[in-house]
C-alpha cells in the first residue's frame, strides 16, 4: 500500500534524491484523462477521498507506519488484480504535518500487490496512471488540482489539505488492456507496477527552488545546477522547478525560471490538468 511524505518549507534540506518528478493533488479537482486502456497494458486510477472520523473504526493504517520522518519516499506495488483490502481500510494522518499534496511515480514492476513482494526498480513497464472508470476524469474530493505527465507515469495532486488526524481512502482502481487478454486466449492476466510515493507538507510556488518565497537569481543558479546533473534534485525542488512537467529539471525549466525571476508569467505545459471552480 502507499503512504506519502516529505515537507516543502523554506530552506528545506535535501534529504534524498528523487527518482521521479512530482505531480500534485488538491481539493475537489477534476482532471480530463483521455482513456488509455487501449494504448497501455495496465492503467491505474487513484481514489483519494475524505473519510469521516468514527471512534469505532479500527480499520485504519497510520501514515507513520510507512514514513517515520518527512523527506522519505515509500515504494509500494499496485496493479491488476488490485488488492481489495484497500476498500475496507483507510489511512489516518498521524503525523504532525498538514498534507497539502501527493506525488506518485511509476518506477518499475512488481510480482504482487502484497508483501513480501519483489520490486524491480527500473524495469520497463507500460503501466500508467489514467482513467479506469470510463468517465474520462480522475477525481478527488480532497485535492482540487491533478496533473499527469505526458508519459502518464507521474501524477501530482495539490490544492487541498489533510490536517493531522484526517482520514482518507487509499484505493487504486486498475484495468488491463483487454486486447492482450483476447490474444492470450482468454487466460487470466495480471500486471503490477512499483510506485514511488510521497506527500507535500507546506507551500511552494513555481520557480521558487530555494524555498525563500522569492524567485530570483539564486533559483536560476540552482536550476542550472540541477539541469547539469551536478546533484540529484529534492522533491521540493522538482515540485517548484519542473515547470514543463517532464519529470526532470532541464534547460527548458531553467529558461522558465529565468523568465519568472524577471517578472514574466509562466504558463504550465502539463498536458492533462484542470482545476474545478
């Protein structure tokens, strides 16, 4: 199962490299997600919704079971057939942090959705995030903005809050390409993906890689350092600096940060993003 954690605050230290770009969630968002089921092998759709508190409800997993401190990435497995235990168990934010976004990145394959699984990080996979229910949208009543990368392997959820004590669902709907099943003679198929997950706690904004609440030359310099692969980018730096949403900080991002430092507006280049009113 997945739980998510890292803190984006001013002058946040770099605790670890991030294998993937972040993509965010926020309260009450609808994002157009054209059907990918015919194009990809495995499609997964996240369901992150609020759950009312009940003192008698003991079917909860604490976030801290998986992420003890901010700055961690938890890698889990999901896929088809999906794990039904997530339908009856929810997540409780037992950390002192208000979760303001979630980021997930498909990084490989797995042999199962339950431990002990074997995660093959870096293994080729045609698994993606997208629409499973057929309504051409990914929805959340917690997060208003959901962003998919062009290759659909990164999903970022923002513009919402899960304060300490909040409970939420942790469901990953899944579907396989039925054409493949037909070609296999109707034999049952299964496919699982390894996914890096993390949560945002705190605020950031586009171009502010240094976290000092100002977009200036220091942010341009840092973007150049990261674009040259002189060191790995932290999750907060990716969230603020990956302006073309391709999963890395590159030359294009450096130019966009430079424009922001000069006071010019930035237009997001994400291919699937919509915020509801």
